[in-house]
C-alpha cells in the first residue's frame, strides 16, 4: 500500500519537507473555467458501456474469489484456514471497495448520462454493501458543496482546540493513537452513518437512516426510506444465509470483506482531507474553489487501480465530480500546470501517512497573530 504505482503524476519528486509545505490560501489566479479549459473535452464524456465494464470486471473478480474461498479454504490443513480467511477477506474487501467506488460515482451522476440508471445501479451496489445509497448521496453532495468549511462541511470536520474533548490529552501518545486508529477504521463508518460522528454539527440528532434527519431537505426524505429499504432487504438476506449456512460462514464470506471495505472508506476519506499542508476556513474566508483545492491526492500503489483511482485523482474529482473515474488520471495531468502550488500530491506510504496525520492533525487553529483571518491549520500541541 506504499508509493510506487503513480510516480508519473508526481514528476517533481518532492521530498517530505516540500510535501508538508502549506498550500497557498490567497485567492487563486485562475478560475474553475480556466481549469476546465485545460482538460480535454472527452474527459467529461460518460460511457454506459465503459462504466458497466468496470462493474462487470469487479463482480467477476469478486465471484472468482468467492468461489475459491468457499470451495478450497475448507480443504486446507486446519491451522492454515485461520490464515487463509483473513487473506481472502482483505483481497475481497479491496475489490468490493472498487464496487463501492462505482456506486459513489453513480451518486455523482458520473456513471452515465441517465440519472435514473445511475440511481438504480448505485442503489443496488451500495445496498449490497449495507450503505444507504440516497442518504449518503445527499450528505456527500453537501460535502462537495462545502469542502474545507468549518461550519458546513459534512465529514472529517476538524475541531478547534477549544472544542477538543478532555480524553484527547490521554490519547495523544503512541498507544492512544493505535487505539484511536483501530476504532476509527473498524467502527468509524457505521458510527458516522448512525450518529454523524466526525460530521458537521447539527442542532439536533442527525442520522443517515432517519428521513426526518436535519441532514435532508423535505424533497429528499422519501428517498431516504428507499435507501433504508435497500439496506433492510440485504440485511434480511444475510439473516436467511446465516440460518441456512451458519453465522460463521456469513462472517467469513461477507463480514470480513465488509469490514475491510468500511475501513478503506474511512482511511481514504481521512487521508484525502487531513494533511498538515491543507487549510480549513471559517465563513469569513471560505469560498468553493479554495475549499475544493484543500484536498490531497495520495498513492496506494497497485491499489490505485483496484480502487478506480479514487485515491490519486481526488483533487480533480472535487473540481469536477461528474467526470467518470476512467478519465480522471488524464484530467489530473492536464490541470496540474494550471493549479501549480495549489495542487498537492503526497506519495508517503499509506501506513506512515496515516500515523503521521493521526499524530500531527489533532485540531485546527489560526496561526499566531492571524486569529481574525478565518484560516485554520492543523496542530497537535496540547
């Protein structure tokens, strides 16, 4: 999961000090229109056939892995099965995360030119992974509309130092960080969906499964029920499988890979929006373009392709979220000369980056002497 697969996208070969150098916060000397003009027009075209080819590819790989696991792991000498199932869970989870990414693309209307088709495919794929499709689609849309805003962003919204919980002083050490990362990667996704943990502040209880949640507008509430029905249908199917095959079988075949999927979703999002070089803004400074640029592309090595490049084309995705993933690499290369220092790519190995960000990015605050400017940077001094 380290660097190595995407070196052409970082031709400068920046060292660690340059990677950690802060991005500019002044108003960019270019507009969204300028950026769009630099991208070849065909990059914005969505192909139903090509999009479905990725769905088929991922499902075929997942089916092969399922077949091998359910037919051959049981034939291994008994101790080896305890090793084989976790390996299967990780590999299968990687490809199922690719399926999650395609459903994410449907939520952005980047799968095809037909909204009904995007929503149908997205609902089926996300429900199969116990994700409430429409619920996530609408909250995620607001994340894209408010990226980098301390008041209105929807996910991984950092807290100012004054709002840190007292437990932070006890977890700001290696054992505490290990525990925090473990809980975040295993429980972070369901806690976000259920209780809006790490999400923006709402005046009342916010839950992705509640059609009356303050996350949603009145016209969106009926579709939240559709999302709930999709998750309930798959949950019932898993219950019937557990009755027929046993709970252990379901946990090995489905539960393990799903745990990996959930962990990847949290890890990918965390590393895309948490970096010492990235600013956050309050309402006095925030604007859409600077917020969209307050993201970072990462390198997951061979997994970049498995995850459909959601990892190393995230900046372009935040600028043009309806662009299909299979054109995002070309678009990223095209916009880098325009963005200049406003573009950030970090090829730090993922595990090392995860640890660094967990250590260095505890809260945000303005620089000393800049308290009135509305620009906040990560800090870790307690």
